[in-house]
């Protein structure tokens, strides 16, 4: 495949111009997009290819006899050939279109796994895996009686290869392993893993979702039996992905889904299935997605991968070196070989608070467990802050991230924030009310008025965090699993006390994220110290709309806020 660029980083400005979304602003700030491990932005060639399909070529593939269908079928199958060449598969029929890496893994688990695995067989996973490369195998082992074994990490965050060799046995049927960790950037020694697994008689499935955009992948050189990736992480559209499988394996596997295209002949007595690759592509495929992915891989194939790799690694090292100079920050995952991912935590700020503060400056990063909860558990973390880089990111953007974090930790969160006046309602303390519930409740109208007077959402967020700063903390022995609410990205604990003499409900809550503590303060001002009937009737959504909270909060924070309100009103209904 021939692309338009030979060396992409001699004129990075020109390269960035091919990605229209990078020129937009967020919260009045130029967008600084550092969430590429979640999804990459799309070049104009991909956007135009998808648009052109719907404008000029929209038709179904393969079976129609008219001109539009013939043209679409050709473009669809050309994209498959482009993909074959991109990962150097032997045969084009080894390329199976899926909705993404997740569906590709599920296809292998349900087709190969259910037809092959028996009770006592073993599948080896690693501590680095994304949930998508864990759950399908858990479902499979529950159905077959097979067993999952897990390779742990060494001190640097790489795989413990000595343990891996010990886990391999005659019972090992499959090793399912990531090529590169989405949470820490660790690159696994995939060729060595495949060789050891094959020596033990096992097959290997590689999750290449985080690798294909950053390094040349040659499935024949690796010796992979199955290799999967998603289009949207390699500059292509969402909803399209690839399963590569060795032809002899795919031919031996039964279909996973039934329907159109995967059949050769059907009667009510029997069905004869189509050959590869169509045996695994039931129903109308994502035609536009496949064509768009073909364009994305054509674009990427025209780049100098050595220069791309060096550029992205320079950005990663720049950020890691800068963050290492901030005492309160700890880098997570320091393996010798890494993808352009920087994962870290702060001693002073919750990950969610950092994400919010950076977002207000136009810096898009990701916080949370990154769909790698077993990895976070082993690190004794609830999550991290993750910055991930792509070919279009610049050194200035890397420096801007470091400077934003340095400013936050040097000046503090509230350096330019005015104090909220603590106007409170006068309230007689009921007799025998537990001390933790005895507090002066801030007046909700006063809070609303104060927040509405603030210009701009960046300053309003600061004021909300100020509220959280002053919220009384729950005792540590109150932060128990039974009191923890589900549906919140951060940890939230809620307790209540029903005071029978006054027939009022009192609430105490806490969170490990400061912005959530601020939102809790607003919720408690609305509900705590009221009768159950008053709590149930309270239209808190109207108050939140007045403050535009749901408009500006991320979906995860908005859902967390609703979860708190829902639990409080559910509690109140018990006493109505």
C-alpha cells in the first residue's frame, strides 16, 4: 500500500491538519487530546471514504446483481485485502470482519472454545488483560469446566515469564494475551510467549488493540494463531474490527452466529455453510466501517513506522520525566518496553478530580480502572490517570500536560478560587441524634445562588470542590462495603439515621473524590434533616437543571450523582 507521507514528523503541523477534530476548542480552550488508547481521531481520508460510501455507493454487498452492489462489494473486499497486507496474513480469507476486538475474542471463545475445550483443560491469561480478554474466557470455562490460570507481573510491571513457563503444561489449550497493556503501556514479549506456548502444544490469541497503531505487526513472523484488533483504535471508524485466524483453524471451527451471508444453501432439513471468511460474517456487515478501516490502514501504511515509534516514545518519556519531578505523583507501570501510555496517581488529588481539572483546561485524558480491574487490584489501586499519545500529538502538548500537573500541585486546587460563604439554616439539634449526623446543613438556595453568580464552568467546578473540602469526613470504620453505592466512578459511602421523635431522616456521606464530595454537600443540603415525605417529593432534578449540573458533568459523574439521590429517596420511601 502506498500512502501520501514518507516521514510524518518533519511537518507535524501539516499532518495534524488531516485530523479536523484536533482544531476544535473545549471549554473555550484549544483541545489537547491525550486519550488515544481509548480511541484515536480520524483523518480526512477516512471521514471522506465513509461519507462517499453513503452519498454515492450505498448498497448491500455480494448477492445483488446491480452496479452499485458490485462497486460496494469490490470496495468492501479491497478493504479486506488491505487489512491482510497490513498485518501480513497469508490469505485474505483469514481476515474476518467483526464489530471490534471484543466480538472477535467472543467469536473465538464461542466457536473454537466450545467445540474444543473439555473439563480440566486450561487457559492462560495475564494480569495485564482488558476485561474483553477475560470475561469471554470466564463464560467459556463456566460452560466447559476448563480452568483459567493467570500470569502475574514482575516488579517493573512486566510479565513474570518464569511463572508463565511454569504454568504451561500438557493441559494448556490456549494462551490469550495482550500485545500491549491499555492501562500501563507494558509491551509483552509476544513472540517469546507464542514460541513457548506452541512448544507446550497450546494455541495463542493475541489482543492487538493497543499495538497496531504504534508498531508493525506481522502475524506470520509472530506465529500468532489468532490476532484481534479494533478499527477505532487505529484511526478507523467505530463498530468495525478484525479477527485474524490461521486458515486451517478457521476452517475447522463451527459458525458462531447464523443468518444471511454465512450460508451456501438452506432448507428446513439442513443447512450447508459458506466458506471462509463468510462463514463467520452472518448478516449485513458494517460496510462503511470496513471501507473506512481500509482507508485508515492505507493512511497508516504510508507512514514511516520507525519515525512514528520514536516520536511517540519521545512524548511518553517527556511526560514521564516531567511528572517524576512532582513529589506527589507516582508513575504506574515502568516496564522496560512500553507503548506511548503514561499512567499515574497523585498523593494529593483523586484521579477523578485531576481528570475534571484538566478537562476544564481542554486537556482530554482518562481516569478510572481502564477496564483492567484485576490489574488495579494487584497494584492495590482503584484506578489511575492515563495519558496516551498518537502520531499527531506534539511535544508542546506533552509539556502542557506536565505544566498543568505541576501548577496544580504547586499552587493547589483553590489558589484562585473565592471562598463560599457558609450560610446555614438554623436548626435545633434533636435529642439523641448520633453525633456524626449533627451538623449545620448549608442552605440549598444559598448554594444555588452562589454557584450561579460564578462566571464560567471552570470556576463553578472550583466552587463545588470547595464545598467538598469542607464536608465532614466519615470515620474510616464507616467506609464499609455495605455502605458503598454502586453506579459511581469514585468510591461513595452513604449512611442514614431515622430520628423517630421528629420523624426526620438524616444522612452522612463521603467520597474519595473531591468533586463528588462537593456534589454530596449539595445533595445533603437538599435532603438531610427532612421528613421522608418531603424527601420523596423533592424534585432534585429541577434544582440540578437550574445549576446545569447534568449538562456539564461527565456521564459517569452524572450517573454517580443520580445513584446517591436514588439511594436517599429509596431509603425515604421505607418510612413513608
